[in-house]
């Protein structure tokens, strides 16, 4: 199995699975005919697959039989019921879970100690080739399977292995973070609209600013505090805005949001 020929299957084809499939098809040169998927609502699945040129099937076992690397993308409480009937078909296949909270020991018990599996948490920007996949460091993929996984997804996501007990925290930042970032984007645009800027223009400026700031940090590794200081002239407009954010408790609000996802 290698990244250029591997067949990818999705067990469950909701928002996250579709984001991953779209990223692969549109930004990683994975032809749609290499993708197979199943989902509870077959009519919706057919429409979603048609948009990518992927193949819809009815069962998890059919996905396993048609694929080399299988993404488990059903809700966590559904995983046992969906995978148990397909256990034999999944034997010897690379199984990558995106179901939150289900770690190595869970899949070792469910699929067997000889199974090949990896627990991950991706995020929705993977659809446009700018995602994150946090991975549990402990996994049972072979070296070849791990290489295939990373070669497939590295073009569309930062792959970040973390200890199993920290995967939920990584998810709070990368998985829940897009919602927090979208709220900041919307709020920043609201401030601009309040002061006369057209909303579409405000959204474009705010979104590009956020994307550019993130890329600048990734490219240069500059501490965020130093990046902030570089924009703040003494007595200038930016430091006044920073002071207003501090007074409103921005830092505490964001830290509390991360804490809330882990409770």
C-alpha cells in the first residue's frame, strides 16, 4: 500500500468525513474513484459521493472490503455497533478513527490485538487543505501504513502526534478551535460594520488577516506575544485595542473555553 494507489474508505460520511474526502480529492490529488463510503442515510450518501466521484455502499464491511485505509467517522456511541459486524473484514486493514474520546485500548479490545489502528482528531479546515490532525502517539499501524497515512494527509493537514491523555486537549485547540476562531472573525467584522465598513468587506479583511497571521507564525515561529508587540506602537491605535480586549477578559474567556470542552 502506498499513498499513490491506496484506496480510502469512510465508515460514516458526515461533515468531518466529507471535509476529509474533499481535502483529499481537491488538494491531495486523490481521485474520487479511490474513495468508498457508507452512511446511515443512503440517499444523502449518494448525493455526497456523487459530488466527489466517490462510491457509496451500504455497509461497513463493504467499505472495508473495497479499501486499504478505513476512516471511522461515526459518532463515538455508534462505533461498537457499526464496527463489530465488520470486524472480520477490517482484519489486516489500516483503521483510522476520528471518533472523539476513543483511544488505543478501546480499539484494541474492539478489533483485536492484532488489528492495525490509529486514533485521531481532525478539524474541518482540512477540506481546503489547511487542516490539523492530532494523533494518539500509541498506535498499531505498520510502518508502511503510517507512511501511507502521513503521505496522504500531510498535503492537507498538520499531523501532530500527542500522548493519549492529551488528545482531548489537542482537540480543544484544533478541533473545537475553528468555532472559537469563527466567533472572533465574526466579532471583529461586527466591530468594522458598526463603524461603517460593508459586511462582506469586513469578513474578507478579517478572514485574510487571521489566515495571514497564522501563516506568519507557522513560517517564522515567532512567539505570539512578540507578534502582538510588533504591531503595537507607543500610544498607537493597536495598543488601545489590545488594552480594550484585556479589560474585557479575552484571555480568560479563551482559556475558559478550552477548559469547558474538557469537563
